[in-house]
């Protein structure tokens, strides 16, 4: 988990951490297929080249070589970023409360 960064977890307050913990606990009861396929609107992978250059550079500096990175929504905008390790464990990277790592325009806005 990145702690001191633009998308670091140092910005999470006590109330948010409890909500995040609850969300992650709920996800632990599900299979990855349920999380990433059935709920693909809320949780999905994004090609690394599509995320902002700052985030791409952060991954490259740490030699985290991935084609895709996964986002798990906590709310409409609040996103947890990470990746699925070979052992099936989700490695937490960033807290992105304003959905800035991969900005998307909402349809019909």
C-alpha cells in the first residue's frame, strides 16, 4: 500500500477506513469471477497505458510490471486500486477518492 503519495492511504480518515474495511470484507466473501465479471460496472481491470502518466511512472519506478490494473469501487467516485497477485491475493496500491487515476467522462453529462 502506498502511504505518502498523491493517491496514498494517508488521506483516508477513520470513517473512510471503516467503510473500506467493510467493503473489502464483503468482497472477501465473493469469488474473483463474481467481483470482476458479475459486478464489472463497479469493479474491473484497466490497461495500464490508459491510467494517468503519474500512476504509470509510479508503477515503473517500483518495477511493478503489469498490463492491467484493477479498480474496486467503494462509492460512485471512491476507488481502491491494486492488482491480483499470482496467489489470488489482491495487492492494494492506491486510494483514489476522486477517481483521478483513470478519469472517465460519465455518459450523458
